[in-house]
C-alpha cells in the first residue's frame, strides 16, 4: 500500500497578511486566459458574459464568465486583489509559514500592496471591487485533469469590510476560491511579475503584460504572437480593427515593464506582435515610429552598435538632425558660416548702389574690425557688448579738435569706416 506523500504546507483557519513589501506573484492560469473584463470599472462597464473556447492538444478548453447586470463582470483592475493574495501566500510558503484561503488585511496595507493611493474614495473602490469579485461566476475545465469535469466558483466565496462608528475601516477579510487557492499553494502555478505593473493605466496594457509574462521564458530571440490570436484570447467585445488600433498604441507607448514590443508582418499570418525581454536587447533600439501609408509603423531594427558610446552618439545625431522643411535654411546657414570662416561675406540678394571710397579710407588689404576672422575672443567680446545696455556719452560742452571733427554729415553718403591704427599712418598736422 502506497503511503500518501507528506504535504509541506499546512492550512489554518485565518491567514493574517504579512507586513512590509514582498515580491509580487501572479497565478499563471489567470494570466493566460480571458477571465476578466478589460474595461475600466464604470457604471457603463461590461455586463455581458465572456465565453471562450480553444483547443490545447487533444483537450478543448472552455471558460464562461457571468455576473449580474446590476454589478458587472470583475475587471482586470479588480484582479489586483487576487494578485496581492497570491503574493502573500507565495511569501508565506517561501518562509515555511501556514496559509489559508481566508485572508485578513488592513485597508491601508492592501492599498499599499497594489500601488493605490491611501486616501480619497479608495475605500469605496475597493468595496466595489470586492463586490464584483464575489458576484462574478466562472465555469471552466482548466486544470480539471483527466476527469475533465468543469468547475464552478466565484473569485471570492465571501468578504467583509466593516467600519467603526466614525466611518473608519476596521480591516478587510475575504476568502478566495478553492480553485485559485490550489493553483497558488498546491500546484505552485505562480510567476513573479514587475511591481510597476500596478501603474499601467490601460486594460489592454495590463492584459498584454500578463500574457507576455506568461509566455516568455529564457529565449533571447524573442517571441511572435499573431494579432488575430491576441484578439481571440483577450475576450474583448471590441471589433478586431478597434482592438488592433488600441494594440498599436500600446506598442508605440512601450510602457510594459521589462519588455520591448514591435509590430511586424509575417507571410501567411499577417500582422504579428514581436516581443523580447529588454535585458536581451542590444544597446541601441530601433528608430522611433514613422508615417508609412497613413499608418504609424516602425523602421526595421538598426544594427547594434559596438559600444554604449556608439549608441549614445547615434541617438545624439538623430536628435540634432534638423527637420526636412528647414534643411534649406540650415544649408544656407552652413554656407554663410563657411564664407565667414574664409573671410568672404554672403552675396547680396539685391544690387546696391556703390559710392567712391572716402579720401581717408584704409588702403586695400588692410585689416579692419569687420574683416577680422571670427575667433573665440571676438565672439566673447561681442556677447559681452550685446549684454551691456547702451549708454549715451556725457556732454561736456567742449568742442573736439582734429581732422574731420567739424565735417558736416551727409545723409545720403554711407558712414565712413573707422580706420585701424596700422592703417592711419602719420597723424596730420
């Protein structure tokens, strides 16, 4: 007679939540299959049932999720409470402590555990989430083994969230379904997830991260999932075109923690989602999305640079490149800069009237302030001069003497250029 194997886990009547921050874990079956509504919990959120059928080898998998129309189907945001429960039970197993499907926790610790604010209307939202989890009924043959008998259960068999006479929470106590509890504790079907998952704001974003995390392993080449398959697996009520549009937005945002996404086309399959863990990526990422045929697509991945510095330089060049509409102006500016460096000025656009040089003009070839090559010192002087406000010279009432002091000014004639000390020569007597 075969002796029964000794169980390492022990069950108690009540499990009190572990304090502090613990690693986050999720139950694998709920990550892969459409058990939750992807719509946000609003008065007009999903009321219709979820009916999913697929073939896994020789076994046909079916899932049916229903809820009263007055309450609605549990959403993927409500599943945060189940993820928190799975994390608590997994942490207790790792520490060798007893567990129970009935869990007690303070409202503050629960909100902190799922990355929610601890004030405002959060108590009301948690209460609504508990209500939907308790009202949602699931029929499925997932994990039924060879018996293939469908199971029927609610996510929460019961819950309570009492308040004191002042309206403050006295804690929350709930009992998760036996099907879920066995998947976490007995079968150990859990996977670690990034805690920043709780910060994802879109339903498709959340669902896609859980699905990708469920399928990803140590493969460094990445994975490909057809968009048609994703639409069927999500359980959404959206049309395929609307679902694909929202999925493209999710890919463009690149917000899934730990993964990089790309939309590609595969012959015979159509559009596919390519994803790979960021730790397996090369230092350089593909260029940002560009417009092609009216749709936002992505360029083909660029060859990986040899070093991280090369990747940074490529990024810098990409950022500093002027837009196409201003390339002509940029080219003209470059020509002007080259002419200035060579001592040549830009060619005038219009023909101007020339006048004879003044008698005391410097000889040809003499260096003047306007003809000097532009250097760093001159540039600094020009910047400092432009920064200082112009000041009027104080009038002393005295007449200045010297050549040209009393010469009348002609409005039509150009201003006489100022000669340098080298070009002045001997001082006139």
